[in-house]
C-alpha cells in the first residue's frame, strides 16, 4: 500500500544521519539536541557536500531542498535547517533573507553590520517585536521529506548584547527572558528557542 504523504517517517535507532548545514552555529546546536538519541550524525562539511542554492520562497521550501539534495547525494537520510530572523517593523525582513543580509562581497558574513542595518531601518518605528523561526526538514534518498517548524517570539535591541550563540542572537530577547540569546549559555538558549521547538516536533514524529 502506498505510504500516506502526511504520515511522518521514523528514523530507526542506530541510523546514520547527514546534517546538511554549513553553518557551524547550527551544527553545534543540532548536535547538542541529538545527543540523547542514538543517531550517528555526519556533518555535510566532512562529506564535502556543496551548499545548494536556496531558491525557495519560504523556510519550508529551502529546508526541504537542502535536505533532499544531501540525501540524494549521500544515499543517507539527511536533516537540513532553514531559519531566519523576522522583524515586525520591517514587514518580516530579513526573514528568509537573513543570511543574505550578513553577506559580504567576498563571501564572508558580517552579522554586526546586519544587526546595525536592522536597527537603522526599524529606528523610526516603536514596534520592537521580532521572532526567530526555524524549519527542520528530514529527507530520504527516495524523495520522502517531512518538515517541522518552530518559532520563538520576543523583541529586538541594539546595540547587540553578549558574545554567545551566533548570527542575530545578540540582538534578540525572547519574551520568556530578560537576556538576549547572545547573553545566554548554550543550554539556556536551547532550553526554549525556535530550533529546539522544531526539534521537539521532529523528535516526537521521527525519533525514539
Ligand atoms: P545552511 O544553509 O548551510 O544551513 P545558513 O547560515 O546559510 O546555513 P540559512 O540560509 O537558514 O542558513 O540562514 C539563516 C540565517 O539566520 C543565518 O544568517 C543565521 O545566522 C540566522 N540564524 C538562524 N538561526 C539563528 C539563531 O538560532 N540565532 C541567530 N541567528 C540565526
């Protein structure tokens, strides 16, 4: 019988899983989230996998295309993360373009400059609401893919605070805390953020 498209596929204990991200901050956090589960994680960098062009219009589309590309290239199940920082006063920007906002002409990323741009462009608007969103996609070489979203809401501050985390963390204060993600320890951030929320949905559907 054909598998129902809506039913998530489980990852058996002892599986090898490719983590299809080239972002060291995400890699660190995802490894930490997977630690309690018996899954062997292989970084895309270790396998020399290229980063596919992120041509999707949504986090879901980009997460799925990254995970599928890695699953097809390796013959193993693969997990991708597409995420972004959404600022209400900017109509949701930088959103899916969060990585692009930090990109320098030489390919390096400057998040201090991206955070300053947000503060500059949103300065005239008293609405300080912001959110991080993450979509985790788990894909198999046969083309099956499941996506799991997670979100954390809060507000932005500038200048940035704290040296922890990565990307836009130093300018975001989640509603459940007085600290920016940049001021938190890895355990404090991961206790309740967009990535751990998406991971909780994935774990419930695919692990254990
Ligand atoms: P991969 O595609 O290789 O996974 P990437 O960095 O290009 O890595 P995205 O396209 O998903 O990833 O871009 C996400 C952007 O949002 C990127 O600039 C991140 O630094 C930022 N971001 C995502 N999650 C974040 C988090 O938890 N804290 C701070 N910034 C985050």
